């Protein structure tokens, strides 16, 4: 699994039939301190995430293991919205805390 932040959304009116009805969000990998790294990419939203939220996602064949992505051409799926992130006893992220994008 990967930690990422939702940085935008994507709309595709013409797409594979198996992708119809799925919400597309643009995400970017984030460090444990909520700093963006890497390039943005598109992920299917399985949990109702929104822009600015810190999420956990799966990629590759694991992305096709949720109820809504099973047997669909999906390479990344958001499967959780983080409320808090604690690493080695330090709270590095808390949803809604000012200055952390959540």
C-alpha cells in the first residue's frame, strides 16, 4: 500500500465500458510527513475521498481486489482515507489539522 494525497479529479466521458460509473481522482504519493513526491497519477476512488485528503491506495493486481474494481482494468485504487498517521510514536498527520492539507 501507498500513502498519497488527492490533488485533483479526472473526467473521461469516453472510456472502457468496465470503467463506467467509477470516480477518477488524481493522486500523488506523499511522505509520512505529508510532503508530495513523485508524479501525479489517476486512481479509482472506492471510498468517497475528496481533494486534499490523505489516502491509502493499492496498485497493480492488488488494485483489482476491491468489490468495485474486481475484473476491471484498474491499476490504482483508493481504499482508505487516513484520519491520523503515527510513525515511531510521532503523530505526523491528523485530518483537519491546519497546514496539513486535510
